[in-house]
C-alpha cells in the first residue's frame, strides 16, 4: 500500500477532543496555534474592538487594517473566533 505524501485532509491529533478557550496576547496566541496543530479545538475570544495583534504588521499588500495583519493570520490559523461585548 502506498501513502500519499501530499494528502492535506485533516488528521486526528493527540489533543483531539480537547477544547481550549484562548484569551491572551501574541505569545499566548502562538501557544494556541501549537495546541490547534495538535488537534485541540481552540476558540479565540476577542474583545469587541478585536485582538491587539490585528493591529501589528506586516500587513497584506502593505495596507493596514484589522483583517489584514499577517501576524494575526499566521498565529490564529486553525482556530475558531468569537467577539464578546460587555456592558458596563
């Protein structure tokens, strides 16, 4: 039997079935990325104005914007995201 080395279908990881709520800075986002890569379901919880890493460059096509941060894209791939608004 031959194995397809280019198969991109998701594989179960050793943390499959674990759910992680992430509320942290860019260093913690990297830890969440590692957990997601190992199969955990990582849910990023952001404030209404979005994660601070959305404002850190470099930006896609050198145009700043909360949806264009390459750092945010790289550190948050494979995660789910939720925005939370609180009343004072």
